[in-house]
């Protein structure tokens, strides 16, 4: 009887945890987007397994940052943009949130572009027509679906992407010995800083920090009950952890695939469509088709979350939460998605456009990180749930590392 009681309690806890799954997956799709594909394939095809460590480092940073952003949303009931509007000096707030909107636009551009490239691979559609189709479909999804419906759709998309890369990895001949070293040993090959920074910007994305602080509130828990807050913080971390590890695995798989198929054959990939065509003789027609389908789902899913993030940031500027019925949210989504789509009209090299968009995200990232640290360390904002000394130390180290890498990127252009 005692055994049955213990087993029942464990089962109930497991069921309870599943209530909290969703926000982490929505964030995960943001860092397995087409921009990541371009950055990771560039890293793997150019440097083999040597830059895998950047995926590991970025994911470790991401786990801490995303948990901290969700922490803010759970405790205050406000997203990062709303909290910045309420608690920061106006001039500073305006700079941070204006650059955050720009980062969301750059993200949306990369996601829409990735989906358009996939449509070109599958149906030979021109990039601009494909971009328009992706944009129209994503706007329809954003304006007609609730959080919970979108969560289910995104979980399905992520599953398809993950299974696709498992198949690709099974077909490729991976040197897991070199990969094991690459995951843990930092190296800086000559001229690698732009790609290193694009990988960082592709994994630790500013818009995802804003998004996580917003969507964690979609459950509408009782924020006045301290027991509920502590319970939500506990399960949220588990959701974040397992979601970020899924993202780490998929990002690693992209580099592994590129290293095994392109680097080993001394081929540097300069276009995603080129990568798909090159997979045909190396892995067969099936691998190329899987690549294109997975890219399409990645582009659509990440476009949805980019628009949601843009809507959240823009609404927060006016002190409003994300609400698809609110004009500020609608305006934020339209600015993010439409401007992102228009930028595609002026891009001559889609692959380079994807890589550079991720570099721009990494440059904005310190603004968001230091804003988040300020807010989550403030007792005025967080009360007794403000960051501990250890949390602050870890977050500051992450912020400084990101800032130093950005400086190194700028210096690399003058050397």
C-alpha cells in the first residue's frame, strides 16, 4: 500500500509537470531557426567540428538567461518590455526597446527568408514570392490562434525538425571523437570571429528573452500565492532545461552534418539551397528532401515566435501586455513581420543575409542582457525573489563574455 501511494504521488508530479511544458518549446524554436541553419552550416562546412564548443557555451548561457527572463514574468506578471518601461529611466528604456524591436525585425527577416528558400528548394518558387507566401501564412496564424494552440503547433514543428536531423545524422558518417573534443574545447580559427558571433546570436537571441518573460504568463497562475510562484519557478526551470537541451542537440546536429558532408569534402557552403543540392550525391535524394522540409517548418515556426516577440516588445513600450486583440500588439506584430519581409526585397545574397542577421542579434544582445540583470536584481521589481549574489555573479559573467566577444568581432574587422 505504501509503495502504491509513493508511485501515485510520483505519477501525479509527472502529470503536474506536463501542465508547465510549452513556453520553453516556443523559445527553443527561435534558436533552431533558418538563421541558425545558415550559421551552423557555415561553421561546420568551414571549420569542421572546431566550433561545436560555441553551441555548448551559448546553450549554457541560454539556460541561465531564459530561466532568469521567465523568473521576471512569473514573479511580476510583466514581460521584460513592460518592466523596462515601468522601472527604467525613459532615455535608457527607449534605446533598449528600440534596438530590441530592430532585433525582432532582423529575426523575422531571417525566418521568412529561410521559409522562402525552402519553398524555392521544394517548388522552385522565386524567393520574393515565397517570402510573401510565408509572411501571409504566418500573419494568419498569429492573428487567429491563441497561445495554447500555437504551443501545440510549435511542438509539432520542433518534433518534425528534430526527427529530420536524426535521420540526416544517421545517414552521415560522423567522427564523434572529433565532435566530443569540439563540444568542450574552445578554439578561435583564423577569420572565424564573424561565424562565432553569428552562432552566438543564433542561439542566444534577444527577442527570445522578451518572449519567454511574456509567454510564461499565459497560464494565468495566481501571482499573489507564494507557494504557486515557487512551484511555477521550479517546473519552469525543468521546462526551460529540457527545451534548451533539445535545441542544443539540433544545433549540434547541423554542425555535425555540415562537418561530415561538406568540410570532409573540402566544400564551403555559401547558400542553403547549395547545401541541399550537395546533400544529394553525398547522402542521397531523401536527405535533400528532408533538409528542405525541415527548413520550411523551421522558417514557419520561428516566424510565428518572432512576430509574437515583436508584438510583446512593442506593446510593452506602452505598458501593455501581449494581447492579440489589443492594437499595440497588432501594430508590433505588423511592424516586425512586414518590415522584416520588406528587407528581403533588398537582399542580393540570401545566405549572407541570414548570417549577418544573426551577427546583428549578437550585437544587440548585451543591451537586453544588462537590462534583464538590472530588473531581476532589483528588490523594488522582484521583492524577495530578486537575484541572489550567485545568480548576479553568473549573469554578469555571461553579459561580460557576450560584450567581450562583440568587441572581438569589431576588432577582427580592423586586423
